[in-house]
C-alpha cells in the first residue's frame, strides 16, 4: 500500500498509556501538516469522540461492524481542518461477543472502510485497551501499528503480549502489517525510572522507538475536557510540541521508506 494510504492502528492492551491522546493529537498534527486524515474511534469508551467534541454519534463504528450504515454516513468533520472522525458509542463493547457470530468476523472493519480509505492519506484507528476481536479487526484493517508505551516499570512486560498478537495477525490475517513504531509517553524527566525504562525500551527495540518522547504535561490532560486536541487547546505547551515533533518524525520516516 502506498504512503498516500496509510492505516495506522494505535494499540496497546494496557489502559492509561496515552493511546487515545496519541491518536487524537497525532491525527491533528498530521492534518496541520496538510495531510487528509480520518480518525476512527474504535474504543467503546469513546474518549477520542469526546476529546474532539463530537456529540452526534448516530452513525458510528459499532454500526459499521453491525452493517448498520456505511462509512460515508458515519464520517463527520471535526474542528480541525482536514481531520474527520468516525465516532463510537458504548454499544461497541458488545461487538466483542457479537463478532464471534458474524461472517468474516476479523475483516468487518477492513470491509467497512475499504470504499473510503482512498479518500484519506492517513487513517488512524484508536484501539480499545484489550487484545480481543475489536483490536484484531483494527490490526487486520491496518497497514501498520503504532504503540504508545508509558514510561513505567511493567511497560516491556505488557508489550510482549501485544507483539505476539501482531505476529499472529501478520501470520494469518494481514501479511502486510508492519510496525510503525513505539512512542514513549508520560515521560517525567525528574523521575529516574522514566529514563531507565526509556533506555531499556531503546536497547530492546532499537530503531523502532521514535526519538520523540511525550512528556507528562497537565495541559495534555486538561484538553479533552474542553473537547479539543492539546494542539488547539495550548499549542505552545510541551505536550503539543512533542506531538508536532512526532508527526514530523513519522512523515520523515514515511518519506525515507517511499
């Protein structure tokens, strides 16, 4: 698949690692760089939809899986130019069970977005914090996986399980799936543990780890309550600058690979 049609699943089975924050703000930063971007909220908690101030969720990602409406019907514009979203509702949590009875159960998302994928240069899928059927659907639809990794003691331990799931999907469902990279989040420069974890992750995964590190930043935490990406809420704060740098690094990575 060409660089102009990248589908990136933002995944980590652990909650609270900055997955949704990364999805929203990377999508915003890519749009600010002139790329056309679609964000798919694929986490039943719906935090990406809330974080972008989306109230109307009549058509949503659950409906796509259930065959209720098309992707075109579910797409909504956001306050960010060039950034659209497919929101979600809490009903999506039921899909984990319902999918087991559906035809092409691992491909429901891929099938649903196939007609609209070429409209966007980047599609970002915010995955749920689990390795169930929803995440498998996202990985099957994706061209690559971006893993936000919190700088905490058990970070590497949880990552091995995700890597096994990625390998399993690559082996049976989506042979072209690649690792986009690992981004270190919630880094606290005052905390020795943060730097130790960062060093361990870089030693283990090498070039897969982005140079950009997202710091702990209260402005990043505040932004969703205002229904805004942090890049709009406070462009100059360290969190915003980090996500802008991450987008730039990702674009350089893609240009190099082209």
